[in-house]
C-alpha cells in the first residue's frame, strides 16, 4: 500500500512539473512573439518615417550623368544575371532531388555548356568595357581648364589655393563648422550635420575647373558625388581631376579616405555661383587678404594680436588642442601651462611654422600668413593660465621663416 501511494504521489508531482513547464514554455513563446511583433511594428513605423531616397546624388555635370547612366545599366545587368543564375539553381534543387527519384548524371564535362558560360560572360564584359572606358577617359581629360585650384588635405581640413584665373593668389582653409554641442550630443543635430564648413570652395557655373590634389600629412580623398569626382590627395604627389557644374547651388561631399581619428569631420563643400557673383566674391577675397596682410612692419598691440589669434586658433588648432587648451593627450598635448607655450618664443614659433616630425603637429608655414602665425602664437602665450604678457609681431615670423 505504501509503495503504491509513493508511486501515485511521484506521478502527480511529475504531472504537475510537466504542466508547469508547458505553461512556462507557452508564456515564453507568447512573450517572444509579443516582442517580435512589437519589434517589427517599431521597425516598420521607423521605416515609414525614414527618408527612402535611393540611388546616387542628382548629377550636375555631364560626366556625373554618364556615371549615373552607367551605374543604372550595370545594376540591371547584375539583376538579370542574379535572377537567371538563382532561377537555374532553384529549379535544379527542386526538380533533381533524390526524393523525386532523380539519379545523378554519369558524366564529367559538357563542352557546349562550358563554351556558353565562358563566352557569354566574356561578351558581357566587353560590352561593359566600352562605355566604362569612354567614361573613364573623359573623367581624366583635364586639358584646357578655365580655372585651376590646388586642394591640399590636412588633418582634418582642406586648403584651397586658386592657381589660375582672376582668383589667382587667393588661398584659405576650409574647416568643419558644425558646433561642438551637436557633435557631443548636447544640442539637436542641424540640417547639414558634419557636412558644413566655414569657407566653401567657390567656383563659377559652366566653367571647367581643374582640381590639383595633394596632402600635407596622410592620404586624404577629395570627393563630391554630384560631380562624379573622387580623387586621392597623396603626400608628395599632385593628382588632378576636373568638373564643370551646370547648375548653381551648394554641393557637399566628404573625405573618402580613412585619414585619422577625426576622419568624419572633414567635409567638402563646393558653392557654384553665377559669373557675376563669382567676380564679386573674388574682389571681396582680395580685399580681405590685403587687409589681413596689411603693413608687414606694423606693430600690433597685445589686445589686437590676442583677438585675432583667438579666431585663428579656433579655426585651425581647437579641433586637436581643444578650446580650453587642455588637448587630447597623448596624441594632442595640452597648451595650457605647456613648456612650448610658456617657453622661449622662437621655439614656439618654429614648431607652429615647421611642425614636429613623428607627431600629428602639422606645419602651418604654408597655410597661414606671418600675421596669422604671430597672432595665434601670441594668443597661445596669453590665453588660459599662460599670462606671459608677450606679443609676437609679424616681422619676427618673417625673419624666422628664412632660418
């Protein structure tokens, strides 16, 4: 009797355990299904609100239109090949399976099939090669430009120098202008987040613009998709490309080479304007350059130099050494209280002019004028806790350049 009762009790316990496990499993399945449904609803809800724009940027040059057309043609060729191949594979899997009684063929080759799958792809490649080669040759034809601009990549900004035309001699740096608060998620993102600069490249509409690219440090890449332009900027080399924008507007791109930690903060912005606006811009730039250059023998006051130096520092130095002067050690040392910014001024000027080998400190001698270098060094030696009370004059920078 006792044995029977014990077996009955064990059976009841096992039954209760199975029921409990089934309830848990059902609950888990229901919960998982609920999470899956909620996730899909969230996905489709987000997708419904997303920008579903596809394809390349709208082309605004003849070359870009050719690239766009070639891209579209090849896309459909690839789709046709994909559908054809997978249709054959799918048919073979279902119609020649063992469960239908199909027996494997007893042969090792088929000359006709091998000729077909060799000749047909070869013909496709030849057909593609003609328009592709023609487009590439056109992209490389930089002859007879109306305007030539030298583009130099720096970590992490672009330097523009107009070599020919009415704007010859104009040069400046183009730096990311997205506020730090947006980058650090302290403010909402703007419409052109990380694709806006303080000074864009300005060119006239309808003119052939030749771009010469090089770099001051590492390999960069100057890219504007709407122009079908994408050219490496390699240290020690000059590479060239060209475009002729047919429509006024602002066109944006980015450095398309992994050039360092701030690679994503190096946008390209080109402003295409009418010839009248371009002429007015050229006149304005030359007037500003003359005003900044001024009298090389002018003696500046400390307050004047510090005020100008703060602007130069913000545009060229703050990205690495920070607005606070605390830097981002070890790659970018602090300037606040540093031996350079509080030591001999000639050493300070020399490192700004010539950079420092083996580090991320670039040479600014070719980028900035004597006045700008004197101003930024004066600012660094008097900002934050560096209250040295020294003012550097442009004449001192000019004298040091020759050494």
